């Protein structure tokens, strides 16, 4: 194959996460995959200006939400207006979206095994329920990376103690859908540091 010019750019935004009547301070990662001409934005937390600055003058093909929790979608409608881009969300998280943005639906539905093309590379949508029913990860084979949202972190699976979440389901998603990607695959997470599949796999027994 030819030279892959696509890359991932990253920034951190700060704000709050609210669910089930509680609110917490959180720092969220934003990942932008593309080249100098076009890109895809993964998640839309907290800060339109910070995300728009990371994008720069590029054409944004999509704003892909890894799931519907408010910290990942809070500025999605404003960002979509600013960047002229559609918002994609898995339909199983629509109830979470509607609780935050009742007057603005997502523009398109993510589906398992869907391929999103950007900058000459592919992002493959992997439906990984557990943290939420419509949680997805985005695998970029040519970049050797998976963008895991809140499904897998450095140190283990995403939280499953709140509404619409399931520990058994997230473990199944991680073991059946993420582990097979290979130990060398870098995991770029929704919060905190990146890791690799190989760094997390040995700890499955501890999580259980």
C-alpha cells in the first residue's frame, strides 16, 4: 500500500459528567484522525474552541460520539454548527443523547463493522456495549490504534456501576472484540493515558 498520511491529534478538555443525579469533574480526551486536508473528530466534550483549534482549517467529515454520556456529547451540536459536520451516534445510546439534547437529534447512526473513510485510511466501528448500550470503539488498522472511548482504559474496563451499564457485557466486548485486535495495538482512551491491548490483556483475571 501507499504511504499513510493520516495521523491522530489529541487535546484534553475539562468539565463535568452527570448521571443518575450525581456530577463529577472530568478531563476528557478528544482525538482527531486525518491529514492536513480532512479529518474525523472523536467525541465532543466540554469545549468547542479547543476542539475547533485542533481541527484548524480542515474539512471535518464527521463528529463521531463513542457513546452518549453527557461529557462526551455536551458540545456536539455547537461543534457541528461550527465545523459544518454531521454527528454520528450508535442508536442504542439515543436515550442518553435525548436527555442532554432533546431538541437536536444526531445526524446519522453508527453501526457495527461500519467503515468510515478519512484521509486515505479507514476507521472501523466496533460496537462494544457495556459502559453504555451504544458504546463503540473506532479501530484504525493502518495507524495501529483503537480509539476506545470509555470501554477500555489504562488499568481496566470502563465504569459499569450506573444506569444502562453492565459489567458482564463490557468484559465480553473487551475480550471478544478488542483483545483480538492484537497486543501491539495502541489504545487511545476517552480519559487519561493511552495503553496497549497487550498491557491490559494479562489483567483480565484481576478485573473479574
